[in-house]
């Protein structure tokens, strides 16, 4: 069983390692591996793309050098942080007002 307090990081800590070149795994239901990517930023982008086509993303996981697990609520916050106003999916929602 995963000790969630040791594997969790704050949003600020995750922001600092977004572009660090370390292998991350996007996992779905029951621990199914949906894809493996080279950085947290790539994992956040891949998770958003997978959710858009109907996959259920449960977490993004880094195994080494120390295990980090990012669950869906935090993935969503990171997705918003990573999106710039020029990103078309976000811009569609921002223009409504």
C-alpha cells in the first residue's frame, strides 16, 4: 500500500519539477499504464489528452529517484497552470465572457 503522505508533493513543489527530465507514468483505473513520458509537464499534457478522449486517469506516478504520486485534483490544477491563454482549448472557455 502506498503511504500517501510520503508520496505527495505540494502544487508549488510540482511546479518546480515540471520540466525535470525523469520518467513519469500516467495510470488509469486499477493501475493500468496508459502511457510513459519524459517529464511531469508531458504527463500533465498526456493526462489531459487521454481524459479528452474518454480514458479515466487515476494518477501520474514517478518511481525514481523518489516516488511521487499526483492524483486527479492536482493534475487538474497543474493543467490550468501549464495552459497559456494561447492554448486553444482553454481560450475557448476564457472567451465566453
